[in-house]
DNA sequence: ATCAGCACCTGTTGGC
DNA sequence: TGCCAACAGGTGCTGA
C-alpha cells in the first residue's frame, strides 16, 4: 500500500484537481469502507473542497467549512478522479461532484477506510509526529527511541509514534544507515540515530521526487505508477546480491512483516 | 510494554 | 495445466 511518499504524491495530484469542486452526493458500494466512527457522509452534499493534503498515511480532503474527509488506502486503495460514468474495477465508494466528475475510491482487498471528521479533529486519527515534520529533529527522535527495547524497525512502523513510514521505506532507511532491523531501538548510539533520521528523510524525499514506489498496485491520482521501485536496495530483494557488497540479502519476519537486510552492511 | 497470532480481503506468483 | 500455499506498500484486536 501507499506509504508517505505515495500518499503525498496522490494528495499533490488531487489538490489542483479537486479544489473548488462541490459535492452532489456520495455513493457507498461496500459499507465497511466507511469507518464506523465517521460522521454521516450524506451531510457533505453541497460542501465545497478547499484543499487536499496528507496526515501520516491518510489523504485529507479539507472542505471550506473545516470538515475533513480522510481516506486511508491501506494495501490496495486507489483514489482517482474519473469523468466517465463507468464504475472502476473494485470501486467501493465515490464522491460525485456537481460538474459530473467523481472522486473514485477503488480497493481490491477492501482494507481501506474513509472517515469524515470535524474541523481541527486531526488528532482523532491517532498518528504521531510526521516523519518529514521539521519538529522531528535529533532530539525529538532520540526521545522517541529512548528506553525502548522493541526492534528499531518495529518502532519505525508504529504510526502512533512516527507517522508515514511503512515497510518499504523502513527497510530502505535501515540499509542506508547500516543498521540491522532487529537492533533494539533504545540501544542505538547517538551517531546511529542521527544517521538513521537523515537516511529516513533522504529516502522519503527521494521517493516523493520519483512519485513513489510501484511494486504492485500503487498508482497516483492520475492513475500513473511511480518509479522509485527501481531505486530500492533491499526491499523485495531476498537472495539477490547486496548492491554495496554483493552478499545475498536476507529476509526475516519481524512483527509479521517481511524484513530485508544485508547481513554484512547492517550490524 | 511487547508480541505472536489472527482478522480483515482479494489477487498474484511460484513450487510441485 | 492445475492446485495450493505463500505472500502482499497496513492496522487493530486479543490474550499471554
């Protein structure tokens, strides 16, 4: 599923396409797609979109009245603007606009969720500090890791603490900083922490510049794939030679997620 | 606090 | 060719 760079790319694509559009109605084709805690979607009829942004891995569609329609794409969600009336394969929900276009949410695995929240209610989403937020400096990162015995990769994936990092970029940032994913988060040296934070920022920003990684399903708001998958150094490369030292990349399972690392470059 | 296991779902891939 | 198990950019819950 989309991680921070993919969600950022989708939001940047949707923003100019949706600004100023007025909702006519919402159609729900798979009821569980709507989060049980969501405000009633019918109340959006007549509302005008102000902008589209990102909160962690949520796409945040902000209305001029302050309400926010959040969309989490989980593993296979796609969010695109469609002009033709023909429903997409696996379309689960659609926001129709007065001009006849619609925002279509398609999701093969039905894991994705849509939720309408009130003005200023971003904190209801329960996500921690954004991985690209300026406030996440060495000091804040050290605070996040201090005393934690959980593997560093597991901590990087914990959205309640650090928002936006998913499996691909956690693996890549750990390779770039030469840290083994199983290392205890609280046991990293100051130098390793700083290297990791820098690597995390660098890999996320470079992935955004490449419009994300398309390993399988991901497409942006225009339906186009990203290209960062060509730059991946460990993710999905089990058994293939390390791009730095040629040692075969190892795959282990950590917190039920495929975890890839070079047993030589990462200690 | 942490973690294994499972649940949610469908589609694709790789081994036999 | 066919079958079946493993696996998938995520998260939330339960129970140990």
